[in-house]
């Protein structure tokens, strides 16, 4: 699971949970694979993200070094910034670990890079 | 001896050069350009033949049944026996031919997959390579069939429209083997593809289909789109469990979840229809495969109430099933 996916996942479908976002990450196996860098594409992804959540996720995996906490205007011209964003969004992958709902504490396992977000009928809103 | 040695060296040199040679790509593209129309044509003809063979088989079967009835009516009239036998033999032959055709079509598709070029051209879509899948895995995951390919054909037909949307995030709900979303990922390398499936084995297969075709796919084991934030996806596609079944058959997480659709074959689809308005990004589009029994007009009505326009992209009759792909956009 890449951090871009983490940026879009919520546990709000759990009964009694309002936001369910962001899910806390506890990774036991993180893999980094090289992905072709396309600055134009990364620039188009940035506005679709919750940057704070991305920064927090990268930080919890020890990959926040050099990554600014806020997105500057004209970020699309800043190659260094785009490279960092590209790295945390697309190259860092969680293979094994858990995601935890910030409100209920319910844990969702990640196995072989696939998060298991299935709920029992009793857990659903 | 010297000659042989020098020939060998030069061949090796050439091979070495070829590997880094930019003309190899041009050559490959040229070859592909030459071969692809023929393979496509062959594929199309094989498909047409398969359909007519199937129809023939059905007709023979019904004829057979009728003859059996006539035979019974005639109190085992001895003259009919050899005809029934001939028809049965004929039916077997048709089945064999059908299998052979199916095998050759699969091979064609595999060839097309092997020759895959991450097409920058936007008028065709490659069928993903699937030979990595062990056939036993299809005991647990829906095997790509005519409906899967109809969905791919619908997306291919709409490639120009889809590229005009400049999609960033694409999602297939219930991706099964993953061929459809992988095909989409191959056509649009500059997107991030996501897939969900309620069946973990399907998630694993989708991921491996994508990676064998060098598509980066993000798979999440979830029910429909229940755990995604709102307004993210530019394209959502869904080949639902559309078979009309008892309501109680619906709601599993194994292979039955891939086909059992409950009442009108729409129980799962209708749940997703209510999520689509929230899940689609601004300007997003939703592609849905349906059969006639699902009452597509009703689906269009539901989506109209959500503020969506609808359009039928493609239709096909497969055996007794009338399949179609609809798209919905605001």
C-alpha cells in the first residue's frame, strides 16, 4: 500500500465513528521501489491530497526528511519538492503492518501490501 | 574455424547492439503494426465463429430435445434412433471445435498481451497478459469472460472521451482477476489505479495481474467503496454480480460474491449507485455493466435522481444474455 492510498482511506463506515481519518500507521515491513519521476503528473496529484496527513504518514515511516510541512504556492516549479513528494507518494510502500482507526482503535491489518478494510455486519453504521 | 568464430562473434555483437538499439523498438513497433490488425481480425473472427458455434450448439440441443419428444410420441419409432445418435455426435464435435476455438482465442489474447506496448496512442487498448494465473485460482476468483471483455471494449470505445478528462485516480470496484483495471492502467500510464474487492483472493490476483503488466495498482480488500474519502475518483468502473438470484445468496465474500446479484440482479449494484455521487470527483464518470434482467432503465432513473446523465456505450448478446455497458456523468 502506497501512502497515496493511506491519504484516501477512512474508517468512517464503522458504527459510531465520525471522521475515522487519518488512520494511524504501524508498519513492520516497508519497501521502497523506484518509480519513474514525472513532475507534471506529481503536480497534478498534489491538490487532490491532504498534505498534513501525507506528511504525518511519511513521518511515521521515517521518510519525512526534507519534506516540507506545507505546500508552497508555485510548488509545481520546485523540482526538489516534487521529487520528495513523488518519493513519499509513489515509491514508499507498506507491505506488512496495521492501520488503526483514530476514534475506535479498531485495527485493520495490511498483508502483502493489501489493507483489509472488511467489517462485520455488527460494526457497520 | 576462424570463419565460424568470427561469425559467432558478429552475431553476438549484433544481439548486444540490438538490445540497446533504439531501432529495435521501431522494428518491434513496425512488426506489431503489421501483426496487430491480423491478430485483431483473427480474434474478431474467432469471436464471431465462437458465438455462432454456440448458437449452433444451442439449436442442436433444442432440436435434439424436440426429436427426443417426437421419438417418445412415436413410441420409440426405430427410424429416429440413428438421427438422434448423429445429432449427439455432431453436438460433441461442435463442443470440441468450440474448445479449440476458445483455446486459440485465449492464445491470441495472450499474444496481444505479450506484445504490449504502453500505448501512447489512444485509439486501442491492449488486453492484459494473464498467463501468470494458475487456472485453479479461478475456483475462487471470477475468470475473465465475455462481460469483462465487453467492459474493456466499452472503455476502448470511449478512450478519446476518457483522455479528455485527464484522469488522475481510476477505480475498479470488485476487480476480480484485475484484467479490466489493468487494461485501463495500460492505456493511461499517467494515472493511479485503485481496485477494491470483498474477496481477498481476488485482491491478490488483481495485484499480480497488474504487476505482470507493469501497472502499479493499489488494491484494498473492502466492501464496494465504503472506506474511501469522498470526491476522489475521476473514473469508476464496475462489473457487478448481476445474476438474478435469491436474496439470501447475496452477501458472501467468496466467488459467489462475483455473480450472485439477488433481486433483479441489482442488490449489490444499487448499493454502489448510492455511493457513486459522493465518490466521483468533479467531472468524474462511472461505467457499469448490466444485463437486460437488471432493468437498465430503472438504473438510469436512479442515477438521474442523483443528477447524472446516462448513455449506453456498447451492447452485445452472449448466448441468451443481453449485456450492455452504461456510463453516467454529471
